[in-house]
């Protein structure tokens, strides 16, 4: 079903002749545009034109790689399934609204017809013509809308069913994306935790040697500093006491 929807989207934005491309594009890995051109039996420029049209709606994405020898870029394309489905949903909703509007109009207004010429008039125009056909002079009769309404109803039901399926696919696709994000998040957390653990293990292995050296150093410097401080304090104390004595 999803494949049919993607085909429908491609036909809407790039025309019937582009339909095949929907089946050649993947939603997980990017496909080389030369491969697409070969499979569709069209030129690379024709292929790119189709892809650009789809890309204008954001329904495909690409990465490019430079050919080191030739110096040009090759594009690799991927179809954006969720965006394509949402695009289709929007169109279906629009079409459904249009048909519903037409049904209401048919049900609310009367239409007249000249049966001989098969020309249709709405009520206002029929009145202007005095309910008489200009061409043949026949009197108009009220048009039986039941067949038209039946056709509208049939079309409406078809679109509504499709919309339901598209919405279901959108939900599934969304769930897939959410799950993938969750998996990636968990993987990232796990990797972070492992990196932390490894860093700790390294620290534990290295610390005994380093800490011994550090301790020795710090002890020595501390002692030096301490003796210096003591000396300074002693002298300053002496001076203070002397000055105090003098004042007395
Ligand atoms: Zn007529």
C-alpha cells in the first residue's frame, strides 16, 4: 500500500512518466542517480529533472560525493516517506473538502436542463431564460441530481478510505522514526557510560605511580613553604612586640 501511495505522490508532483522512480528510491539508504537513470532507461539530466521536481516539495533528500578523478559531483537520493505521506494526506483532505462542498451545493440548489440540447442551468440562469431553451424553445425540466450525487458519494468514500490508510501509514512511519531515535539515544548513553568506565579504569591503573610522585613533591614544597612562613611570622612578631614596647 505504501508503495502505491509513494507512486501517487510522485505522479502528482512529477507526472505519470516519473512514476517508476518511486519504486527505485529507498527510504533508508541513498541511491546513486546514475543507477536510477540506467534502470529507468532515461538520461541523467531527465532523471535529475524528475528528482528536482520531487525535491522542491521536500519529498526526497540527497547526499553528494565528489569524483576525485573527474572533479564532478554524483548525487545519491533517498525518499522521505513521512513527508511524502503527509503531502498526500494534505491533497486528499483538500479533495474531500471540495467534493463535500459540491455535494452540499447540489443538494441545496436546483438545476434545470434542456433535455433535447442537454444544457444545464442553475436556478438563477434558468429564471433569466424564463425556463425556456434559447436554441430549441423547449421548456426546461428540473435536473435529477441523484446520479451526480451518487458519483460524488462514491468518489468521496474512495478518498476517505484512502485517507484513513494514509493516516495509518503516517502513524506507523512516525512510530518507526521514534523507535529509531530511542535506539540511537540508548546506544549513545551506553557508549558514554562505557567511555566513562574506561576512563575510570585508566585512572585507577595510572594513579598509584603518579600519586606517589605527587605526594613526595607536595610534601617537600609544603615543608619549604611552611618553614618560610614560620620565619616570616617570627620576625614580624618580634618587630611588633618591639614597637609596642617603645610606645609604652
Ligand atoms: Zn434546447
